C-alpha cells in the first residue's frame, strides 16, 4: 500500500538485536497507523507484565499522514503498557523525530528489553547503533537536547527523557525540541526503565504516495484554507489560551484542585495577559498554526505556555502569575514531567495540607513551595515521593478519604476542565481509553450550545462521534486535531488526503469502523491486563458528585450520579459492550477481532 | 441596560469585549451586532439560556457570545 514506509524497526536493548520487519497490508487496512498500530502490537506482544520491567515495549508509531506536506502532520504516537494506570497508555507528540523516522524508512520503532548501561539509540537510515549515554544521564532534557544537537545536527529528530523518567516518576513523559511532550501515562518512565536516555533519528529518504501531485495541491489548499479562517488571526495571538477566559466564564476552569470552576484572579492570567508578555512562538513541524507561546518566565528565561499547563499550574494550585507558572512549566519540561498530572499532584498536596492530613505546610498559590515540590517529585524524594506515582497511588497511601478528591480516572490525572456542570465532558473523561484525557473527545462547547445540564442519550451519541474522529482517526492517521477543532478546518479534506496518500477511497463511515476497532482493542487490553477492570473504572472522582461548586454563576451545581450512571449504560449499549463495559463477542467478531474475543470472553 | 459580553475572536468582530446598551424597545439580537458577525459556530447565552441571533433581547438582558471552542 502506498504512503507507508512499510516497515517497523525493532530494537532489543537487552541483546542488541536489531530487526526490520514488513508491516502486513492487513494491519494498515484495519488499523491505519499511529495508535492503531500501537495497540495491535501491544495486544499481540505485551501481556501480563510489569510496565517497568524489561518485558514491556515502548512504541513510537507514525501513520500515513506523518510528515506529509499537509496541515499539522508532524505527529507520532508514543505507546506502552502504562506504569501509571496499569492499562493501555499513549500520547501524541509533534516532533522532527516523526518526520525523520519515516524518512529513515520506518513507520514504527519498537523498543524492547533493557540496556545494561545508560545509552541512546542512533538511527541513520538503515544504520542503527547504540551509543553510550553515561554523560547524558542525569541531565535535564534541555541540556541533553543541546548536547545531542551539537553532536548530530540541529535538525535531527530527538526524543529524550529527563531525570523524571530516569527516576521512574509514573507521570514522566518523552520530550522533544525543548517543549514538545508526549506519553502522559508515564511513558518517560518506561524509557527510563530501559536505561534509554534518547533516540536520535536522521532520515534522508522519501516515501512515494499514490498521487503526489494531487497531495501537493490539496495540501497547499489546506494550508491556505486555515490561514483564511476568520478565527485564525486571533488563534495566532492567543492559541489555546483563548480557552482560559472561556472556561472561567463557563465555570469549568480547574481551580483549587477542581473544587471550583472559576478563579478570582482569572484576569491576571488570561489570553490577553499572555499577548502582552508574548516574545516568541514555538510548535510542531509542518504546522502553520503553532500553539506554543513563549514568554520570559519568573527566572528571566524563555518558557512556553498553553492552556493546559496554565490551567493546571495556575488556578488549580492557586497561582496567579503567568511568569511564575511559566517557570514551573519550564521546570516540568526540563525534568520531563507531565504538566497536567504535575499540577494535579501539587493541588492534591496543597489540599492535603489545608486539611491537616500531612504535617508539611503547602499553601495554595505558594510559588516557592511548588518550585521545590517539582524537584522533590522529579527525584522521588521528601513530600514529592508521596505523589510521584500519581494521585491515585498517593490517595491510597494517604487514606483518610482523600480518594474522593484525588482527581484522576483509571489513574491518569484529569486535564484542565472542571466538570461539576458538564456531564457530557465528565463522561468523556470517564470513558477516555487512556484515563482522564481530553484528547479523545471534548464536548463542553457542544453541551453548552444545546442543553448543558442534560444527561440525554443524544449527548452520548455526540461523545462517541467525537471519540471516533479525534481518538480514532486523528490519533491513527497520525495528524493533529487542532486545525479542525480550533479553526474549523474542513473535515472533508481528510478522506481526500488519505486517498491521495494510499490510493484507498475511504469515507468517514469506514474511518469510524477503524476507530471502533481500535477502541475495542484498547478496551480489551485493559480487561486482559487488569482482570477486575470494568464499570467502576469509568467514573470521575466523587468530588464532582458530592461537593457542589461554591463560587460563580454555577454555584450549587454538581453531577448527578444516577443520571451519569444512565449515560454510562447508554454509552456501553451504543458501543456494543456489556453492562460491565466489556466488549461483547458479537461486537468484537463484527470488527474482525475474533481472536480477541476468544481471549477475553472465551 | 442590556449587557453583552464577547469572548475570543468575536470580541474583534464586535469591536469590544463588553458592550452595555440602552434599548428603546425589545429587539432582535442581530440588530445590535455588526453585519459581519458570524452565523455559525457561535454559542449565544441569554440570561444563561441558549439563544440565537434572532432571539429578542431587552434592557436587563445579560448576553454572552462565545466561539464554539473545541478544547485542544
């Protein structure tokens, strides 16, 4: 099939064995790429193992869109069995490494085993070798990036971990280009557990498409369409930070560990403040709507901001200064820690301190305390040790009812949207295939524009539609969803692009089916790896059901558990899952997953 | 007085983030907006209820007009 490099590169860090294998056409047809390839490999090869053992595998997976001259196509998916959740874990990242991997002749890189000593992997087209990384181990991701760029060239594709990953912090990420991050569910720790500091990729080849001329023409039109959108100019000024004022206005800003949905100091942090501080822009390759806004942080260094990190390291911990938030965010990037989970963990500790459940005094908005906590978390020391395995684990250790306000689903911390008054979004977090991520479906605007407080079936249907497009198609294509979601770039382009790349004509119904296959396989993976997995894993934290908002226009609002339960039942019914949320034999068989149904159902 | 709040790029089109209007009589929302105001992908809340450009506003109305964000 055209549009693919056609091979995956498999590297065993224990034995040094390197192999290059053909990707079967059936796999391309049934799983498309990216997340689809990743879950298929994990299902086939990673069973009942400790995620931080050498038996786990770390997968870097691109798709047919990766690196094409198409809007925002610089993405890959990083996936593994997650040490944070125990289930399927992945995250996408925009990086030059995606483009180089394909140019080097591979769609997927699979890393297995464990190196005896710290090393990094160097992939230069067909040449693959291990390089000693003793002098890089312990360095932060910015320092190590500089050294590797100096050694291998500034335009090399570099994937790297910081001390957080080396120290096996369960929400450490894989970083690239001093600010790009991927693999929220602890995939940096998986890389660290293999003694692998970095992957450096330099590719010089090209991948023929079915119709390169048409693709070039369509790509050009796509970039032009994006620039012509009426919201484009404003997007370029504020990017995702336009959501800050929007969320505060709609009482869904994460505030004080998700206790509230409005922040009394919101006007000191919103997109208009960002505009005044903005000095530069950063983003992923192949993108003409780059979302990273650089400001001078409180330490007078360049640091990048977007909505998620401002929400979680700002109002969620009571901090009211963008330069201070930017400094915390830069530290997270240097240490290789996920900013969403980090903000949630710090908020958890601040609340524990406020309630007198820990002896340490960590007050809301205490910048210096937050700064010190990041170092402690990255090292897994002191108070940081309590949360370095995430809020679920911390609440299990702390006890005293803290599980009610440990803000996670399935062990993954909730991203920056408070759902006291957003039942559809609460269900989105509840049913996201990696834990509480917003990337698969963000439904808040749709629910506000229709009937915000409805728990109706139509909301569940819309949620599944979003999951099919965002979590199914975009994550497997692999291409960024932001052109569509943020400036309304036409969805009709994507089947056109796919046909020009592969020669296969597929409509959205076909792509939905691929998405459903991927979702069901991920669900089956959770069930196989965690036998007790089921319905109770699909609920957001008790806080949203039990403690109403006390501030703002939505004062008094909370979720209704019985109605949520009904939505969840509809969700299972529409997905073809049983009452416990497990895919039925009929559903799996219909998706061509008979072997899977034999394994989890019998 | 009717209070209108514009979020995101809609503030650029409206020429202000907030407007306070004294209305002689109830009128269609679209009558107080620029002709270039988008018809699609806009959420309109009038006194916390979902409205549209042809909803009637009056003095004491509190109106929020916001883009249909899709949350990153």
